[in-house]
C-alpha cells in the first residue's frame, strides 16, 4: 500500500450502538480519537456513519422490528441530530471541526448533482473539516436509497479520489466459511471478486445493520474499479484505523484493479440505469478486448424506454452485464437500427446523429 493522503472510514450500526439501541459512546470516542490524530497528521479523513435510525428508535424506546418506512424516517430525523452532536462534541475535544453531509442515490444519479457533491466535499476538506456523511434516511425511500452505507462509502471514496476505504464492522474480515465455526480461515488479501468470493459473503454479517458481508463485497468491487484499496476489519480491534493506515495487515484487504476516470466512475456506479441492450459475441469482443465503441451491428435486442443521454446496461448472450454506457439514440431508434451497418442509419431513421450507439468515451466496462 502506497502513502495514504485521503481515506474514507465507514462505521456500521453494530459498531456504534448497543443491543439496547443506545449509542456506544466508548467505541465512538476510540474511533474519533484515531481519526482526529490522522487528521492532525495531515490526512484528509471522511467519515461515513450508520446508526441514525437505530439511535432514533433507541431514543423513542422502540425496537427495529416491523417498523414502517415513515417510522424509520422519523427515527432517523431524531438519530441524525444525536449522532452529529456526539461526533461534533468528541471531535471538538481534539480541535477538529466536522460538517454533516446527507446524500441519496439521486445525488449520484444526476450528473450535475454528482459534481456538486464532489465540489462540496472538496471544499470541506480544503477548510480542514471532517465530513460526517450519512444517507438521508429522513427523505430516502426504497427507490432512491443507496441500499446501505457500505455502498455509499465506496461511492464517496470514488467521488473524492480517496486512496483507502476502511469498512468497519463487528467481524474481523471475510472468512472462507462461517466465522463462528472452528477451522474457518480469514482471507487476508483479495485481488479479484469472482463468484467464489461472492458466495463466501452470503449469510455473513450483523443483524443490527442493513448491510452484511454481501454489501461490503459490493462496495469493495466499486472501490477496486475506482483504483483504491479497501479493508474490512473489526471496529473494536485496538487502534484499528491507525494500524491499517500504517500498513499493518488487519482484516481483509481488497487490492485495486484499473482506475476508472471520474466520468466513467459515474457511469458505472452513480448513474441510474434506464434500460438494457443485448449484444452478440462479436460486440463483446470489440468492447472488452478492442476498446471499441458500440455500433448498431452488434446489437441483438433492446429493453426499456430509455432516451438520448440515459445510461443503459449492455448485456451479453448469457444475460451477464458487461458494461454500462450513455446512449446516443433513444430506445425506439436503437430497436430500428439494431443489427444494421452504420451506413444504413440515415436510410432507416431519416437522420444520423452518430455512427455509434454508445461511444467508447461514454462506456464503462464491468
């Protein structure tokens, strides 16, 4: 691991609250002390924190079972204030100022809002402020929720070009079996997330938070494609953040693949997918090995009512997503020109705005 200049730390609900729903102040103080020390050392530190809903329900004396979305949103309104006040108070003891940033999927899906969020976070860092980031659970519903704060943390890390993403939880890392069964071994390093790795993650994780090990693997994939290192580790491990930053082998480390440029990060992980295009084997080879644009000749089927400028999924003959990209033609027009040569586009549509259905500059491979 090279020198760390900017890190994103995500702390899960199980690490911030007791089973009673009350905040685990001792744990929070330990983590804040480490972050403040790294901040004083000159590192940019961004904190993505869970726990708002749990803290709010605890304050109301309610459990988390069978709560409606409006009840959880109301709890989040209470819990977010509690969490921020706690962080603000403890960070202030070390002379560090924090600023709250609440995000939803729409802040990443819309290109303009995506850039605004990036600029806001950069401005906070320029003022030596530690951003405290959470999903905006008071307004987010299923359609716009990022799903959990693991994915949110990975997207934030890519957004600000971080060097390191640390996902803290109540487990040591990713195991090759059930962590509770003797003989299970923790995996120290992972260079590729394949089906075997994904299968190991299923069923693992805490019952307290919304994200288990599956969502951490999803987050690690986003981070790997954004060119940064991800570490999954236990929050209660002594001095865990400082030890990871100085390179001590703790937890499970996911090493980065090729770094996507900022625009392609947004296409791959931020933008809302509005439809899908199925392509033949020749198109798959041209995209994956040749670095080519997607032409109409390789398209076999079109699904969804997407429009010009929307982001769509490109799928192979087996139904596997191989890329995402911004389309130059609407779904109706793509359906008309699928399988045709670029020279036939004008005759079929009556116009030709582009040779490519998706230009390679607007395409992000999986």
